[in-house]
C-alpha cells in the first residue's frame, strides 16, 4: 500500500521496523513503512514524502506516577491538531492523575526503541 512516496507493508513482513518490545504483540492489520529519522519535523516529513497534514499524526508519550506505580500512555494526535497542554489535560483526566509528566526517568525511545521528536 502506498501513501505519498511511502510504501507500507504488513508489520509481520518487516519486524525490523518495529521496536523489539512491540514485536511479540504484532497483530494482523498493522502496517509499517521505513522513514528517515532525520525528518522529525512534521512539515518536513509531509513535504519530503508527499503526505498531507490531514492524513498525518504524531504520537505523544506521557508518564503517570502514583505511589510506587508508573505507567505510560501513547496519545496519537492528528498533525493538524496542536499537541500541547490540551493533550496532557485530556490524558490526565483519563489516567486519574492530578498532573501529567514527561517521561523524565528515561526517554520513551529507550523504552520502545522508537525515535521521537520534541
């Protein structure tokens, strides 16, 4: 399947494009495409791969802590939506936490092997 200049394949056919911790959880229907990690800026990514902002998204990883428990939530945000405090406030109420926090103890990339932008 092609989207702009990107060619997507079932994740099961390209497990090297999926972070090691995710591989055991792959399911039918998940597709991946190789991308240039240096194209972290959404506008640059969309221009380079000829993909519209209206069909693009970003993933924001937030961390919650309560007592001795820590958990993470990955929020997919449309590229046309600003990923700021609004995203955090929405996730805060869903996770029952008084205030969201960034992944301070270790960046999400070290947990998932994924690249991300700030």
